[in-house]
C-alpha cells in the first residue's frame, strides 16, 4: 500500500484521510491545532476513529471520554497485551513506532495481569522511597545551575536549555546516573519518543546505557532508585530491571519537559497568569493544571488490544485490534466538559479528572506523578524567581511543535529577559 500524502489528503471536514477512509495519524493538524482536528474527527466518526499509522498499519483511536474510561478500566476486554495484535506479520523490524508500541517484554510497561502486578510491586515502592524534600532541593540546585548558563546574556531557549534538561538531570540524581550523561540521555529519548526513522537506533542506545547503569549499581550500590530496586526481596532478571529502568526514565523525561515548556508558554501568552511573574505561586499551579487539560504533553498513548470482538462506542472492534488512547481528545470531549457562565474559560480549576496521567491499572503510578509535579513546579518557580521579566522573544503563532501526534511539546521557546548574575548553582 502506497503511503498517501497526509498533508494534502483532506476530507471535507478537514481530517486527513487515507484511501481506505481511515484517518491518517500524521499531518500538520496534529501539530498546529489538534483540538480542532479532534472536534472534526468526533463530528465525522464518533468517539472511536479508524486510523492509519505509518506504513499503512490500521488501528483505532479512542477520543471519547466515556469510551476511554471504559477501555482503561476493563483490563480483561482491553488488556495491554501486545501479543494479541493482529498486525504483527506486517510490522517490519525497523518500523519507526515499534519502540512506542513494544513487543511483549517482561517489564512494567508491556505486561498484563499478575505479571504486571509483580513489576508494579518492584517499581512503585522504589518510587515512593524518593524523599520529596530532598528531591525539591536537588531540583532547585539543578535548575539554578542550568539558569546560570544563560542568565547573564539576556536571552535563552527555555525548551532546549532548560525544560528538556531539568527532568533528565533530576532523574539522573534519582537513579544515580552521572549528571554528565544527562544531555546524552535527553537527546536519545527525544529521538526515541518522536517516532521518526532514527527511533529504533535510539531505543537500542537507550537500552545499552541502562544495561551499563545496572552493572554499575550491582557492583557499587548507593542511595538511589536503581539500588533500591536491586534490594527488592523478590528475584528479577537483568532484562526485567533494565526494562523497568527504561520505563521510569522515558516516562519521566519528555512528558515532564513538555509540561514545563507548555506551562511557561501559557503563562507568557495568557494575561490570566501574569501574577505568576510577581511571586504569586498559586498561578503557577493553575497554569500547570490547565496544561494537563488543554495542552497535555502526552496526546496519544499506545495502547490496548481487544481480547474478543466487541462494540466500542459506535465501532465494531475485532479481536487483536490495537486501540490508541486519545488522552488529549478525551479531555476535550464536550460530553464531560463544563464551562464557566460567561464561556470565557473552562471550569476545571483544581479538577484532576483529566487523562493526562492515564487511568486504571496502567495509570502513571502516584509516586511518579508526584515526582513529575515536583520537578515541573520547582523548575518553573526557580525560573520565574530568577528571571521575573521573562518575555516571549518571537510571536506566539510562530512557535513550532514537536513533529509527533503522540507528544505535544515545543521544539524551541525563545525568551528575552534582563540579564542577571549567576548564583553558582550546581548542574
């Protein structure tokens, strides 16, 4: 099957379509205005949309809030068991999205049922053991160190010089990774998560690095997350440790980086959050919550697989079909959204019923959510404390999103500010 030109094959309602009538999960709409694209999808196809992935691979995108709640709640009918996938014969070893879908592997992300619970029992207590106060202190020091690199020149790229580095440097501290390896890990995981042609090679580099880290911690344990996993009384194979280390690192890096970048962008362009630049810390929390609803870093998540033929929404899904979780689209489902009386803003302040962290058995573990929030909020607070007159250096409409329908972050976020002296923080 010849891959269509996704940028020109547009249905009357505006959704990119393949010759077989499925919506192609690609094209500029996912980067420029995904909310409008999801609205058109919902109008034309309903809450469950037939989509086509790179290489003509079929799947279903669940964009209805109720339907997504059903899928993420019913682990028997919709398990995260990729061995069920009816498309494996068509998947090439170098398929760019393979790292995101994943063949069945013995780790927390790719197992189901009792096997998944076993890995949760290893990973979640290790995450819970991270001291939030020590984490915040480390994050403050790391943020100061990054800001020191550019604070004296009066301009910077908040994404490439701050948001993309702070989470992985903080994860390095949590896991006992040498801080000097942070930029290498950041670039590797960005390439991996963007799902381009270089993703398989990036995944291999990532796995090899984690294997080396595991060997180091076995030889010299420390007070870090990997050492705590190794101290768990239940036996695990090296492959299992490595896969879980990869899951923790990958899940904590780019989504947190994009949470930082998207929140800063919102505060720079929306007058409602101007108070955040005057040490009004509550405004930062409000902006971060709004981003999880309106501009969530993880837009689409793979996946679930149908265990038997059934009806989901208005679609008949077959055994072995893959379901993609449309987290951002479900957040915007008009069936569950309520707006303030004047229609000016959504009335979800403080409401955590979004799908930004997933839902059900495979949701992001609560300790991991807390870690991500501490990293993101601390980073934003330190940045605004140090550079209170931060201003966007380019028109807001010229900002470019990362080229992926799965993740929503910026390639760059140029800012200007009054130069200030460095404080000497470590990095």
